[in-house]
C-alpha cells in the first residue's frame, strides 16, 4: 500500500488530466455539431465545457474551474435529465452525474502534480523564502 500512497499525487494528476480532456472534447463535439453559443442552456454549457475542460486539463485555477464545471453538470442533470425519470440510468444523465461528482472531487483535492497551479504555488514559496 505504501507504493500506492507514494504515487497519490500522480494518480490524482492523471485523473484530472483525463477528466479535463474528456470534458473539453465533449464541448468541442457540441460546437462542431453546430450548437449556437446563444442558445440556452446548450451554448453556455458548451463554453463551460471548453474553458473549464481546458483549465482542468492543464491544472490552472483548477478548483474554481472544477467548481463551475461541477455546477454546470449538476444543473444539466437536474434540469435536463432528472425530469425524465428518477435514476440516471433511466433518464440518460449518467455522464452529467459522473462529471458533476468528478469535478466536485477536484474542488476538494486540487490539481495534484503536473499542473500550472503546482508550478505557481512552488514559485510563490520560493519567492517567499528568498525574500
């Protein structure tokens, strides 16, 4: 178990990168299908997927991007999917529910390794110790 614990930050980083990439691709898919950015709620949702997915992927302002993305997917689930049926398997909302929970996890854990957030935090610490 120590082997796994030592690689926790890298596993979290891989999780963040994969979720961010998939979310970004989901937004690109909507735009390529011709979704108007002015249509509600698909337009703003597409922008959140593009921008939020990119920010989570690279690990920049990860907690904020994940919070907004989680809220967007929770909105998608409860407003678009949940009225069709109670359970996600019945209403086609599995993806929205999983994204919402995955992003909520990133809100609490942060970006992990291999992120711009980590680089920014380490450079701030270096600047404080050198001052």
